[in-house]
């Protein structure tokens, strides 16, 4: 029974994240969907930004923003409408490193690329 449901979901949506809705208003990132609880992270509370790649591409999503890797684990797929908007916003963060981002775009393995980390001495 479980295997049948897994196959059905895989056919309907190669990634459960495709069923998630992501919004970003410049201040807050919100993830909401039928199979998960609503999650939100305020930009001022972001401690780390990276790109997570998988080896599942190119027919399923394999590039994700990964926000606050050690705590919230908010994954935003590259095909999400907010991915580019977030890219533009994150690029303005002091110390954001585009080199790992660029490397991630050509990676075909499961790997994490750290693009930005909050300096612990800075207050929120």
C-alpha cells in the first residue's frame, strides 16, 4: 500500500516540494503546502544561506536554496517563482559569496554549497 502511494506521488509530483507554495515579500520567506506545516523565516533571522544539490536531476528538481541549515532547514527549489527574487535579495547581503552558488549550478552530486553565514558578532 505504501509503495503504491509513493509511486502515485512520484508520478503526480517528482518532488513533494512542487506541491509547496513559497512566498517572499523581501522581509519574510513563507513555505506552505498540503503535506507540510506552514513555516516562515524572517530575513533578519537568517543565519546561513546555501545551495543544496542532489543527484536526482535533470528530470526532477535538484537545486535548492537551503536556509538555516542547522535549525529550520527551509528548502526552496530552483523552479519556485521566488528563487530568482531571493537570489537578488541575498546577493545584497554583506559577504554573500557567488562562487559557491556558481559551482552549485553545475554540480550533479549531492552536495551543500555555503554562500553566506551570519557573523556571530553582529546583532540581529
